[in-house]
């Protein structure tokens, strides 16, 4: 199930890139609406515990904050896939543990210090430096006037990092709530994310008058949107929830490291997308650094 989750998440960029000219607002809204319709029957046919978890989550403000983080994540990730290579976006999004580490480190500063301060270990610090060095190799050419990255490409990369930061904020906040015994049910948060996201983003499209950015009514576009909503959203959401409950944390953390691998391979086979030399060089320290961070609690 862990491999299926990684593979289906890795296909996200393929579906997005095959929908050219469609607004990221439209893609994200329709994606969430389809995922919601797929997951609702699972919840409706589930046990009483799922229903109680959903009812409890709807009463907690924290559930809405978590859902807002995820709506932002999906929107930024979709926008990033439209602008930058699929493998690169997937790799930068997988740096979420690096941002979690940064958030934790901020809590140890004198201004924010609290009783829950967690100082990074030597392994985590080394992993962070390694990952940052890898990202510098990947993005470095675009930071100079003579760089090889286009402005669109660079903006896409920054959006991917923004998606990783929002995902990290979600992970950090959920963990803090779990430690306090106040964390809402993850399935309930997913439902709230898909429901609120689809409604809010569709409303935003109406307000900014973007009907021309809707996908053309063709069977191909319908198939792509169904694939995005079912294969790359509903299935991995349910799958990751199952994996998280049944496997050790280190295994579930590795799922995020496999996503850019499957994404890059799929992009090469389907889109003919070739990887730049600086990406190939930089991805090794990025993945290695993230692996060091997520392995911090082993042994």
C-alpha cells in the first residue's frame, strides 16, 4: 500500500501537465470535489467511530486551520506543476521534513521559547544542511541574471517550496495537537479539506470571472480530471491514512521520498521530460538530507 500511495501521488504532475491552459483554481477545485465524492461513501458505510470523529472535528477550530493549510498546499502544488518540471516539483515538495525542523527550531529561540522546545539533533542538523545544499544546486542557476532557469520555472519552484512549507505547518500543528490529546480525526480533516476547498475555490473562480480557464468539455479532459481526483487524490489520501496506522513512522516518512522518484520516471515516460544535470546532481543530497531528518527517531 505504501508503494501504491507513492506511485499515485507521483502521477499528480502528469495529470496537471496534460491539462494545459486550465486555471490551477479550476483544477484544484474539481480535483477536491471528485475526491470528496469518492471518499463520502467510504465514510457513510464506515463504522460509528468514523462518524463520531467527523462530528467531533467539525466542532474544533483546529480542524478548519488544518484544512486551510491543506487547501493552500493543493493549490500551490498544482500551480507549481504547471510551471516547473514534474520531478523537480515533487522533489521540492518532499522537503517537508526540513520545514518541520525549521518550525521546531523557531520554537527554541529566546523570543518564542517554550517548555516544548525541541532542539535539532546533530543528525537532523546535518540532514538539513545537506538538503539545503542540494536545493542550492538545483535552483542556483536561476538565481543569477545569466541563469538557465526561466522566470516561470523559478516561480514554480518557489511555489513547490511554499507547498512543502504549508504541509510542514500541517504536520507540526497536528503533532502538537496530538500530544495534547486534541487532534481531530485525520479522515475528518481530509473530508473538510475537500469540501471546503472545492466550494471556496469554485467561488473564487466566479468572483474573479475566470470561466475561460475551465477545462474544455471533452472526454479526454474528463478522464484526466477523474484520474487526478480519484487516482492521485482519493486513493493516496485513504492509502496514506491506512499506512500511517499500520506501519512504523519511518516507513510512512519514506513514502514522501519515493513520490519524486515515481513522478520523475512517469514524466519521462509520458511527457518525455528530461532532467537537467544540476537536478540530477542536487537530488541526491536533497533526498539524503531529508532521509536523515525523518530517521531521527530510529534506534
